[in-house]
C-alpha cells in the first residue's frame, strides 16, 4: 500500500489549494475526487469575485479554477478522478473505489475538503421533476449551456438565489419571481440590484405552499407569512413556472470527517454541524485537516485560502520544505482569510469561526505542533 | 426541433464542437461531447428520469452534482447511473428507471436493495 505525505479528498478550491501547497513544499500528494473533472463547483461560477487583488477580485470563478489546475499540474499533484472515498481508518488508511475496484493508500496527513450539499425544502410537490436546487440549475446552464427551464421561480434571496437568478436570466430564462420568507433580501445588494433592474419581482415575506403539476412542475402556490414566518390564511395565489429552484442554504458534508472521528459542533451561521478545527485547520484527530465549506459554509475564495493554510500547516507538521518560507506563506494566508471575513456579512462568519477555534483549543490538549502517529512509528513534526 | 441549448450568452462562449446522439427510449437526441446525459435530456424537455419503487412517483434532476440519487436512470443496460454527472457518449441508450429496474432488466441486472426514497 502506497503512503503519501498527504491524501487530499475533494478537488474543489479548498482541496486544490491544500494539495498545491503540500506538493510545492515537496510532499507527495494524492488528490481524490468523485467527479469526472476537478474544480468542484468553481467552473460554474461565471460572476466576478469580490475582495482585493489577492483574492482574485474581478476574476470569474472558472478563471480561478483554470489557474488552480495549472498550479496543480506544475506542482505535480497526482489527481484521481471518478473515485469515491468510502473509508478512513485510525492509521489514516484511506479506502476508495472507482466503481470497478477498490484501492487503499495511507496519508501521513489527510486533508478533508468534501464541501457542502445544498439544502432541500419540503412541501407538497417538492419531489416533482422541475424542482431542483439553484446549484443544479446553475450547473446545467453554465457548464452544459442548457436552460433548465423557461419560466423559473427562485426560492431564497441569499447570494446563491440572486446570483443564480441573474445567471439564468443571462442564459435566456424568464424569472417569474424571487421569493424569500424574510423581510429583506439576504444576498449582496450588488447582485440583488441586477435582478431588480431586469424587472424580476422580488417578493418578501413570501414562501411556497406547494408545487403543482402532473408528472412535472407546472406552477406553484405561494402565500405570505407574518412576523413569525407563519403563513397568513387567505393570501395564497398561483403562479405558473416550469422550474422551481431552491436556494435555501448549504450544509457541510460531514460524513468522512465523522467516520474519521473528528469531533464536531453545531454552528448555524456556518451551516450546521462541522468538524472542530484550529486557526490552521487542524481537527482534533491527529494528522487530519479540514478546509472549505466542510469547515463552515463561506465563499470559494475563502475555501481556497483555507485549503492553502491547511496544506501549509500539514507541510510544516511533516517537516517538509523551508520552515521560514512556509510560516510566512501561512501567515499571509491567514491574513487574507481575516480580510475576507470583514464587512457586515463577513463579521458574522469571523465571530462564528472564532467560536469554533475556541472550542477546538479547549478540547485540544496537544501542543500546536502535533505528533503524527506513523503506524506505530512516532515522528515529531 | 426546438431545444433549450444556450448558444448565445453574454459571458460564455459555446465551446462544444463534437456533436453526438443519444437515445432516450429510441428517441434520438442531439448533444455535444462534454455534456452530461442529464443536461442533454433537459435540453430536449425530458425531465422525468425515474419512477420510485413503491409510490410510483416521478423524479428528475434535483442536486445536479451527483449527491442525491434522484436522477438514476438505466444507461446501456446498467441501472442506477447518475445522469446528472455522467458524461454522454455517442450512441448511448438511456431508459427511465422504474424502481430498482427489475421489471426492465430482470433480477440479475437490477439494482440491489430496496428503494429507500419511496
């Protein structure tokens, strides 16, 4: 069984960032992803990112994806696609399958970058074909150049809701409405203004009662809600739509972290249950790191820098590369993360992250420089 | 024939160049290399991909990224293929999957286990 300095699971921005940093420090790196292509959800992001130049502001998501793939290629990261990890054992043996055969390998460190799932919403008719996550519609439109439908209802006015609604408009769909149960648009105003300018009705204090249609969606019944989000009787009305997109939040994909025995905690701001981790992305399991949406739902640019930080800390623990250089890069990565968590939206996430770091440090009695148990043969980082 | 391909786009260039044909229950559908089976079906207005085992309800693409299993179809005789992420190849034959596909494929080739999603 082959042993790598790092086995990285998930080839989205976080996993790519981690794998690149470890490989650049001279570590042997295996990057595993269940999809046919690397990049995670970056390649369907066709809007320009915010932030400063260091965060690739003004660059579209898929361009960042292309840059990352070039970086990974130059750093000689070994990428295995179409491969699903189904087991992680206490000695950091990783077992995976490509649907034809299983194989196992060991990681001196493991970086989990498994991302998130979009939340579902339950209502009568919610399982009808034509009800899909906003991300699904975005994938179909932006990656495969197919309109998921012609008349679309968007449920949720967070960033995903308003961005995807605008991108579906760009692809030529008609957005019947964007609805939200709260009394204000929850996504960035910059994105919300674009759909308002295009004349899309943004209906607040409004939610979906049911979807109707024979074998597939033909429309929806909406109704208004009161201050406690309770439906107001008698306010129902019908709208026609062939597609209902759900943009109602994301949840970290915790499965692999859970089977690895990583202690986790619940944090509503960051999307629910997530593995406890330190400021350098170490979980409470020796040698196991997390990064990206798994470590709390944020943005692609945050995921990328968390990946880099995790990779740099793993490289330091493994004794790879030049310590001073790696520590410099690590500090820069953390500074970029701090600046990404500023502003009215970012501050909430910063405080939530601080909670997680605090919990991790309370539960973590080991010194910051970890001892990696190398299959019985201890080696000090 | 009318379809939902997006060839004109303010940001994205149409970068598919190799045309292919897949068959949905003998109906030929034009797609391009690099597109998934699920996307090609949607482009031709086909959205009902699977019928559940016990309640016989229709299902289609839900998550679109291979996580949820709602889009299982029979592809070239193999059940439980997630068509939302499976890239299309020329001449692929795609069928709606009814439950575990036993009635269509026989017990040997059908998907094992109960359909937990009802």
